[in-house]
């Protein structure tokens, strides 16, 4: 069986090996949303807190490969992957099989009470796939925000220092500490303070928005100058950075920024934490985004793509750092749940077997030329950027860098109505981001790009 045959076999079944097949096609049989989705929306209005938002107006019945099928039978092309979560596709057979077997054995004991092999296996696998050949250990949690909080705890325990440095445009979560580390106020922080202290912000390398072109090393020197002056290197426990920023707008720092920052951290005894929650697990064309410039972080935080859709997060890092907290200082009732661990093992197996890092690079090669050609016709597209299957376009008033959030929302809504799931992001709300499953068939991605082109033709006249 060829790699292509294996991938086709993987994305076709829904509900595991031998399950019914799900056609990999865009198909609209009703308006979007259809009558059943509208009925569910009415029920939701009386039962679900209004603070919980949703991008799409449809309700999902099944999903797999590169499509989501709603309760009205509409099949939508998925360019979101549940925000970079189902990189191996929804209902990937190895994930489903592992979940079914584990759920039939036991669903929970709490690793802190009665441990089990699956947790150990996931930690062993993470030691193998994360950057660096040093001795590593891991701890498992439920969400990305939990992973970031625990990375900070580990860094503070190891260094005896308090200060945490994050960056402009950063997103690290919705807990109190991670809200303090997150840069954007709406919708993440507004009205939820006061926030945790000893969190400081440094300027990010954002090539499209630099007033004048500067190198990555120069941008890093600017950030380091702010840290040295406003915090003091000797007071910093950790620097936490997304190698490619996610919610902040898929900002790819200029080449040299991350290595220069990493060298400064080493020189000052500062723990470098790579927040790879959105970028990790083959998403950018490497297993982890920091590998693109050969950066080996001290700690890596992970979630999203780790477990094929089940809630699981991790901190993996240098063994001496991970062992710094006292026994019992790390953990949580559900952290490293056995069913989620089984899903993670199936997800990692799938990534390795199908070489999904290569698939991400193929997606980049397919998407970027089309998007750049589109940018040549629509001056509202100010920038095309990203790595692997983490690609974005930033929309502005033509001839300026003034953000155009209204156009961004209109284009995204037009895609939704035509059966393509897109997301927006960015500090200014003016970035369209694309996160297709790494197993998406090429013909589906081409169809989605055709729909995007039609949306610009309609909205960006």
C-alpha cells in the first residue's frame, strides 16, 4: 500500500476502521444555517450561557478527513481543524480505536492515585518527538492554558525568580495568569481583572508592521533592551513565546529573532518556554515550529494537535527543570486522563506513519501561490504569511497598513455561507487564518480556495 493509499484509507472511515465512509466533498443541501441548525440555535439560546460564542451558525452531526457535516446534511470544507486540534482529521482510525479500547477497560483512576501505563507512554513519546537530545521529562494536563501555567510554575521553582515575560500580540489562554500573559483585551480579558502580577510584555518581531525593515536579530535586541531595562534579566524566571503567534495573527517573526532571544535566555539563566500549543505536532511543516531555526527550548507547552480532539496538554522539558517542583506540586484530577492518553498515542502514530509534517509542507505549497496570486488582484490583502498548514492573509485598507476588520469578517462569512469553514484572528481582527486538517485531500483544498476567491470577488470590490 502506498502512502497515498494509506492516507485515503485514513480519512475515509468515520468512527474508526471499518466504519461508514464520509464523502470528501463540499455539498450544500439547504441554506446555511438550515432548519435543524436554527432549531438547535433556539434551544441553545435558553440553555447555554451567552458568553460562549461560536463561529459557525451550524450544528455538527459528523466529521472526518477534510469535511464537517451538519445536522441538515450540508458538508462543509474544514479549514479550521477545531482551531488546529484535529490535525489527523476527525475520527482518525488510530485515535478512535485507541479510545474505544481504553474506554472499555477504564475511563479514570487519576494518575496521582492509581497510575497507568498510557500516561508513561505519552511522556516517553513526547521525549522522542520534542526538540533536543537532552534528558527530558513531562507532565500532563487538560488544556493549553494549564500547560502554560504549569510551565511558569516549573520555571519559578527551578530559578527562584518571579518575573514572566510575554510578547505583544501573544495569546496564552483564558485563566487568570494566562490572561495576564495574553495581549488582546477583547474578547479575552475585558472585565475579568485584576490579573496575576509579575507579568511583563516585550515587543514582538512583526515584519509586516515594522515602521522600517529590521532584521530578526535587531528586533530581538529591541525586546531584550526592554526586558533588561524594565524587568532586569536577573529577575526573569521565564520568557514565554509562540514561535509563530496564533490568535495574535499568525505572526512569523523575522529570521534570527528566536535564536537571538534563546541565546540571551541561556546567558541570563532564564528558562525559554516555547508555547507550541497551536504550532506543534506537524502543523508548520516540522514537528515543532521552533525547529525551523534550530531553537531548542528549555520547556515546550503542548495541547491542541496532541490528542486528535480529546482534551490533553503537556509540558515537556529538561529533566532537571521538570524535577524542580516538590512532589505533589504538579498534577490535577483529570490531567493525563487514560482515554485522552490513548487518543494521543493514536494521533502521534498517525502523524509518524503518514509523515504529516510533509503533508503540512505540501499544503503550504498548494495554498501560498494561490493566496499570493489573489493578493496581486486585491490590494486589500496586505500580507500573506505562515508556515506549513498554518497560513494567513492580513487585510488592510488598500495602500496602507490600516486594519480592515470589517472586510475580514465579510469574507469569512461569505465562505461560511458557501460551505467553507474559515476563522479570523489578529490583534486588530483583520487576519483570515487557515488551519486545514493535515489529511485534507488536495481537491478539497483547491475547492476551498476557489470559494475564497469568489468571496473576495464579492466582498472586496
